[in-house]
C-alpha cells in the first residue's frame, strides 16, 4: 500500500521514483504533503468542472466527465510548475499566487451558484421582471407598427373594392364588338364570277373585367386579415413569449449577475462568499507554502547536486 501511494505521488507531482528510493523519510513525507494537497485540489476542481459543464454547458454526463478530467489535468500541470522547480523561484511563486487568486474567484463563483441555487432562482424572477418591463415596450412598438401598416393596406383595398362594386353594379357586363369578313362569289354581267368581301359586325356581351380585379383583391384581403390576426395574437402573447425566451436563455453570466446582486443586498451571503474565497485560495496555495516554506529535502538536494555536477562537466568540456 505504501509503495502504491508513493508511486501515485510521483505520478501526480512528477518526482522520479528511482531517485526517491535512495532518499530519506523526509523526502517521502514531503511527497505525501504534495500528493495530499494535489488530491484535495483534484477532488475540488473535478466537482467544479463537472457541475459547471452539467449546469451551464448542458453536456451529458460523459461530456461533463470529460470537462472534469480536463480541469483536473490543468490543476496538476499548474502545481507541477511549482513542485518541479529546482531551488526556489520567487517570481514563479508570485505568479502562482496570482493564478491562485484567479482560480479562487472562479471556483467560489461556481460553487456559490450551486450553493445559492434556490436564492438565485428567486432573484432571477425579479431580474426577468425587470428585463420584461424594459424590452416589452420595444417589442410592442414593432408589432403595433406592423398592425398599422396592415390596416392601411386593408383599408386601401376595401376602398378600391367599394369603387369596383359600384361600377360593377352599374355595368355588370360590357359589350364587345367583333368584326368578321366573308367572301362571296358574285356573277358579273359577262357571265364571270367575282369574289367580293362582306364584313359582318356583331356585338357580344361579357362580364365586366372589374369583377376579376375585385376577386383578386378579396384574396389579398384574406391573406392580410390572417396576418393581422397573427400579429394581434402576438401582441396579446408578447409578454408571455418574452418571459419564456428570457427564462430559456439563462446562462452563467446571468446567474453571476444575480449572485452579485444577492451579495450586495445580503451581508450574510457576502460574508459566506468571502469565507469560501479565502478557503479556496488557501487550498490553492498549499503546494506553494510547502515548497517555499519548508526546508529543502534530500530529494531537492540530490536534484540540485545533479544539476551542479552537470554544469561543471559542461564547463570543463568547453
């Protein structure tokens, strides 16, 4: 079991298992501290990554698991930057402090959105009400303008049809004149025949063409009235539809804004957030404190000795 734990620690921290085998118990204890600190961060960020992907990215369970693994790999690689540093690098420690601050903010924000889920849902109702009051007038204005345009077009066609029906009632039919020519054979005095054209003029009554125009206008009016009815229904349902759209598009930033409002309105929530933030940042700095706060173990001394020896060899080769 001890050997298995040591190998796991070497895998997570990047330490050389063979070099560690020749070191004292002090190095093994330091490895255990590094491993424990990394495992705490792995568990924490695996949960944060899984919850974030499931709640906001809306991935299936296996997609959330992949995101969780990616978060874990990032954490391990960040911690290795500190653990595998030969000697002490104050600039690297400062840089890790900045990363710890950023990760603590991100982690606490995501955890707060999970912990304060019900409070956020209540706050989102209030925020959605405000958004509806802000956006609904613009949407109603657009619908009203479309209804006005449709009504103008309907009134224009109605007036046109009134004129057409008045004219049709006076002249339901109109007469058309057609001319046809026939050729007759006329016998002349000398006994020959001559072809003479003979025109025939006839009058044929037909329906007034205005009737067809009125029918086309009626068909167009039916289409316009259907559109008018659709926009009237949209106007009646505008608030309901807008509210549903806003609810369906809630994301990480919307809930983050809700969290900020809750923290500003409730001192207890702000105090809890600060405690959680400090806790996460302390966890993030476990490895940094262990690396730069403790005395160097013989494992570190072996690595530094190998480095110095290699430098002297290279200098002699020059």
